[in-house]
C-alpha cells in the first residue's frame, strides 16, 4: 500500500453528454458517483495509487482485477463497493475480453457496485459503456 504522505491528490475530468468538461477531486469520486465508475489514464499516471487510496475508505474494498477473477462465484462482498484495479492486466492471465471476464465475475457475485481502473489505451469506450449498462 502507498504511504499517505506519498500520495499526490489530483483532479479528474470527463466530458458529459452535453460535451462539457466536468471535474471532480479524487477524494470525492466515491460519493460523487453511485453508478459503475471507470477511471482511465495513461500508463504510470498513478491509477493504482488512486485505487489504493479509495480502497482505504469505509464502504470500499480494493481488489485487483486479476484477484477478482480468482474469487469463487457467489462470493459475498457484503455492502462493500468494489474498487477494482487493473482491468488491463486481465488480458495477461485470462483469454477473452477483459471487461467481459470481469463483468461475468461481478454478475456471478451478485452484481456488487464498483469503481474500475484501466489504461486508457486498453479501454474500448463504446462497447465498454454498453456492456456495463446492459448489466
């Protein structure tokens, strides 16, 4: 885990449906968004540190995407919102589409709420949004 003094707070941005840029402080992500939330960023930008910081908060549980796939189906995460780090790393351990594999596991575990991180270069935006919305 990252030492708190080593973490540099940041502001994240996105473009809404009206094509307006929106911003949120990293510490407000979990309270600002209740729906599935995807954190995208380049390699080495600090997504894992952000996810570790979020995972330390009450009601949130950090789990690596590769570890989630090894959980038994029907795992009970209680009332925890999962903070799933490293979707892009799933491709190295399991055949098939990484997002599909993670969503399949989340369905098998009762569809817990989640925040997910992925390298922006690995994210398939249109199909990713549709797949998450479908589930």
